[in-house]
C-alpha cells in the first residue's frame, strides 16, 4: 500500500454524543482505517486536513488522535511530514516490563515463568513450521554462540537472536510481539544470568549444549522434543536466579 484515498466526510458533530474523549474516538477510527486499508509499516496516512475532513473534526483533534497513536506505537509522526504506520511496537508494554524488572526483585523469576509459557509452545510450533532458511539461520547463530566463549555482551546478543528466530519460525505473530516488547527486560535478565554464571566459576558450555540440543530437535521436526529442550533451557535459567543469586557477593 502507498496511502489512502479520501472517503466521504463524517457528518459534523457525530462524535460528540458520547463520554469517550473525541481524540480517543478519532484514534480508534484511524486504527480501523489502517486495518481496513491493509496499511503496513511505512505506509503514509492521509494528511491531517484530509483526516479532519473525513471524520468531521478539527485538525487539533486529529493531532491529539495521532499523538495517542504515536504513544501506543501504532504510527510515527515527523515535523512537516504525513504520519506513517509504524511497526506496531507495543511501546506501553515495553515500558511496563522494563520498569517492573527494575523495581521488583521477584520480577525476573516471574519473567522466566512467562517465557516458559510462551517460548516452550513457540519451540514446538517452530519444529513443524520453520522453513529450511530459518533452520539455516539458527545453525549460523548457534555456531556464532559456540565461538563467543566468555564475551558476555556478544553471548547475550546471540542468545536473543536465537530465541527471537524461534519465535518468528512459530508463525505466531503474538509470540514475536510479546518477545519484542520484552526485549529490554530480557537483555537485562540475560546479562544478570551470565554474570552469575561467571561469579560462580562456571562456564557457558552447558548453555551451548542445551541450545544445540534444541536446534537438533528443530531440525528433526520433533515438536515434543523441542518443547522439552526449551523448557530445560528456561528452567536452568530459573535455577541460576533462585540459587546462585542468593549466594552471590552482596546478595
């Protein structure tokens, strides 16, 4: 899609007979417009004046609506340019998870419980739905993970890429969206796990072995085994946070 043509204007005043704020109503209408027109990331919306005419409201109300949608990660706005559809990133959810992990000691364990619920199922689906190209991508990331050794920053980056690739291969857009929203919190979780591993004098060899086993299950198209392997990876991470964190210096 490259944009939206003008439709019939809404009758003036039709939005005013409700307690829902007018800007919120127009934001909902623009969201519906994106859906019905099949707009995708980067597609432009009609101009503010066109949207105002379409819905029978002022441009100020349209700007309020676009501001709401920008805060929700639905559209992007730039000075002097028409608003465009964004990648539909769940910005508010991202902020919530980041703040929750920072504010609550038990949040990482709860985060891993959430990962168990989502990523275990995603692994099973990926075993039956992943393409040959996606399996090849996972092999490449796995080889890089084996080579990363004790470079913690690099290991975190590759581990994120490995799990994200599995979520994409599950063909469930919501699994991927949730993991995208969790990205910052998950990065912090992985860094902490790596630090605990090193503080305990342990190596990352077992982590690599578990991920290699998961890759083999995906290659074999064995959904049950893939779920078991993913669960083992995440349960091991919970062990580190529950047991090692309590004995770490300064704990």
